C-alpha cells in the first residue's frame, strides 16, 4: 500500500493510525505533492484513490500513470452539481481513456458506480465514481 499526502498533519495522523492498527509495515508514505512523489509509483497500482476535493481532475493523468499496464480501478472524488452529474461521468471516462492512450494503453474505460457521498452546497454533491480500466 502506498499513500501520497502533502499535508504534514495528515501524514502524522496516518502514521499514528498505521501504528495503532499494527499495519505500519504494510504502507509506504510518500510525503509531498503527488505530482512529484507519484513518479516512483508509475505502473504498479491495481487501485488508485483520488480523494482530492473539491476536484481531483488535475490528478487524473497521474493516477492513470500509476495503474498497471493492464489497467485497474480509479476511485475518483469530485464535487459536482446535480445538473452536471451525467456529463461529468461521460467526461471522466473520456479523459481517463485519453490519458491512458497518451501512455500507449488501449483501455476500455467505464464508470460502473457513482456514489453520492454528501452534499457540498445546495444542489452540489460530493461524488465518488468507480472507474474501471481494462484492456480493449
């Protein structure tokens, strides 16, 4: 398990919780901006969690690069207006597919599930989309 985190307070909380749960030996923490720290993780992940709010869009290509060549699953968080949810899912799939193609990966990309986690503002939802990437 690899965890990329910029916030020093979050890194400390993560370390404490890993120790308390006796799993610190299973997690490598990459402290810093994931645009830099994720370079060591390219091509190794089956799953990537993008819990960045209000938008994780800048990190989509980074997450795609971290997935194994054969694909995997992205869990993408985003704050999206109710009216834009369907368009967002379609754009998300297209952008992930394009990011894979730029790396020479021909994937079938599909959003199998979108969870409405909570409201962020009136008619704006914190969504989590499960995006599967598999060889085409």
